[in-house]
């Protein structure tokens, strides 16, 4: 694969936004080392364009015939070094993945594993967050891949007239409302994917010893509510005194044998953050926004900007270490050292393109400035083609995460 084509634009008219992005794409298409004959495209729309999604898809298919398209709607979308939040915008990326090495799937064309002659190693997935049994569907999809690894996110949209979510649409050569869709890749498509956490634990890792579905009754044999108040350093046993802290408290969950912490004060990549949704003073129990079977590891946590920043830098560094050659010539090393984010990536970086899915609760508002989160990625990886969106939940492996980012790089 060569360097992917990518573009992004904002305009009140969706077709004008696509036209502006198309001009950027075609300008890159004539450059050395860039894709000339694209086969697979990614299209992300802010929810301002949700009602025009079918027309946008028809537009990009007309401009680049023969390209297979995947994508989603988000409350915000991402591009290289920039995010678009609360404004009409589109982001495009076109790659030259060999057609025999990818396969689109959806509710009308499920991923059939070897039954349809295609062996999926990994898959990118976009999901409607209102889909029933969502966790089971993600696990089933992961089970249809050789690696058990899928990545992506839940489409997102602002509330519709105060009565619920807007159109959380996703795209796989058609626009879908409900269920999931995406693109599967064979083992020949090289990619590297990492999860970055956005929360920091405020207490020790505990284990669920009694639970009733989403209600945790005891942790390490003690009433869960007492453990929560102790970890938050709340004096006394009246939860009302802890309300200010409780409103900021989340719950990090990990399976019994997963790595809950990579080091003291830092979650491992297997931790899923969920909301604390209620207290049960009668049973001295707590209710969370997920099921926590007996044995589940639990650590109470809060969102933490600096921890999120450090962890994002960490995964970018890990990706670079994995894909860059172990030994570089002096000329190449000097060239890499002297390049800034404003220059084209050096070929030694071996990055063809990237997809970044971040939580809708992250982005500029969380990192302190508009596009600050994407600026960190750009500074770490260079000016590589990148698109993505801000999701209602992030997907990696067979889990749905929260307050995280999932960065996937094609090499």
C-alpha cells in the first residue's frame, strides 16, 4: 500500500463540503508515493449531515467509481491534527488495499468467515448504539476473525428534539440505521492498533464477590458502598456527604485474569470504564452501567486530563516503535529527526494511513483546547493521513470501552 489520500472540509451544504474535500484528494493523487487507484474509502460525517448521509455517499461513489466505502456519523469527526465539533463537516480517506484482501459486511451481508471464501483476520466495525445485545454482537464478530481483534466505535449524534439520540448512522456501501457494519481485512493487510485510557484509578483494584446483574453487592467480601466511600476518602457512612465526589466517579472493570493496571495509578488496556448509576443504601451496594459477574476486577476512577495526555503519547510511541525499522541509515535518521509535524512523513515511518476513534467526552473540551487531542497524535506520528470520529463508545478486541481512544495505523 502507498500513502493514502485524505481530506476534510466544513461547509453548510454537504455536497459543497464533499467538493472541497474532493479537490484536496485529487491534488494529492498526482503526488509521488500517493495512492493513484483507490479501492477502499472511509467517510465520516458530523451529525449535522446525518439527514444527507445517503446523498453524500452517492456523491463520493460518483466521484470515485469502484471504491468501497465505510464510515459513520459522529457528534464530531477527526482528521490529521484537527477535529470538527458542533459544525457541519466531512472527512475522507482513500486507500489502495487490494480488493481480495478486504470484505465489507453489514446486516444484509454478514461477515461469513470462510463460508464465503474470505478469511478475516481483523475487522473495523461501526455500530448503532441503540442495538440490542451490543456486547454479544461485538464478541460474536470478533469470534469470526482469526485474531479475535476488531476495532471501531459506536456512531453518535446529538439528541433529537430532546426525545433521544439523533440518527446514529453507519455506512458500508449503503447507509444503515441499526445494527452494525464495517470492513474485514485478511492477514495480508498489516495494521497496528492500540487503546488509550482517559481515566485514572483513585483506589486499589478490588474483586466482585457478590453481584446481582449490574448491582455490585460486595467487593473483597465487604459491602461495595463502604469500599467506594473509603476509596474516595469520605468520612462517615452517609453517601449524601459524598455526592460531589460521586458525581465525578466512574468504575473501571476488567475480567478476572486481565491486566487491570499497567503500573500503580494507570489502567491497563483491558479496563472498561462505566458509569456509577446508583447507590443501594439498604444493601450497602452500588449500581453500575454494566454487568459485573463475580470475580470481575473493579477500581473506582475519575477522568484525568494529564493521565489521558500521557497515555495517548504512550500508544503513539508504541506504534512508532513497532512499525519503524530497528536500524536506520544515518541519512534516514537525520531526516526523521529534522522533520516537524508540518512536513510529509518520511517513508521510514511506513504509515499508509490511520483511523482514530475517540470518546465523544474527550476531544478539545477534555484536553483543554480545540483539536488538542488530534494535535498530540499529529505531533507523535507526523503528518500522516488520518480520519475518524467521536463515538458513543469505542471498540477494541471484543470489548466496548468508554472515555478511551482507539488508534489504528495501516502500514
